[in-house]
């Protein structure tokens, strides 16, 4: 793994494969080692994505526990996998790889492959909240996506779909474009 330091991409999400049922033990072990060894600058977050579900009987009614409360079961979304946000270095690789219960990282051979931004969003591993607040009437530049290079004035903001409509000037006329909020930046 000596070439890992050369491929350092900064903090990214990686997926560690574990023995079945060891996900939470691995997560706890990584968090303890990070705290004990002061590795917070290399390993930032550890997650075992799961969902809580009510237990229902055959009639669709909630099952109650012995205290009379609805029984809730936690189900892992990705059994045998732990998501780790880390800066991949030889040191951080060895720390995670040598935890009891970890069998390796997801990636070709022994080469860990980080999740893409689209995968992070799709798996709901990390919710990214934009720091920049946009207002109707602001001038923005489209910095990525299919309309990259255009600029325009915000006409509408759709927070649910994380998109906005901008009125972009093409020279001859203004056209409305619907763009993702993540694809724009305030114009200077």
C-alpha cells in the first residue's frame, strides 16, 4: 500500500467490507482508535447506514413490546459495509484495514476506491447543506452541468428539488434555464 500517499485525494468517503454482524463493532472500534491516537485529521466520520421500521403483525397493526410501546427494529441498508470519511494515507488505511472484523476496502484488488459525489448523495451517506444562500434577483454563473458557462438572474428557487430557474441572456434574447443549485455560484 505504499503508493496510497501518492493518490491522496483529500477527505473522501470509502467503503470498508466487514464480517456480517460486525458493522457497529467496526464503527465503534474506528471511533475509539481515532480518539485514542488523535487521528481526527485523517478519519472524520464513520457511518453504518440504517433505517428504523415499526414491526407490524399479519393484520398490519403495530406490535407492542413488554412496556406497551411500538416495537421498532433497526435494519442496515448495506449489511457487511461501513462507510468511512477519511483522507486516504498509509496510516489511515492501516488503521481501518487492521480493525477486527474488517476484510478490506471496496475497490479493485487492494486499492480502495472513494465513492463519487453522486454515490454519496444516492446512498444518503452525507447530507451536504449549501453555505451560500441564493435570493431571487441574484446574478449567478453556471459552473457545472449541461448549462456550464451561462450566467443569469435567479427567477425562482425550488428548495425541494434543489433547483432554480435563471433567466440567461444568449445575446439575442433571454431564455429561462432550470439548473441544479449545486451547479451555480454567485457572480462576483
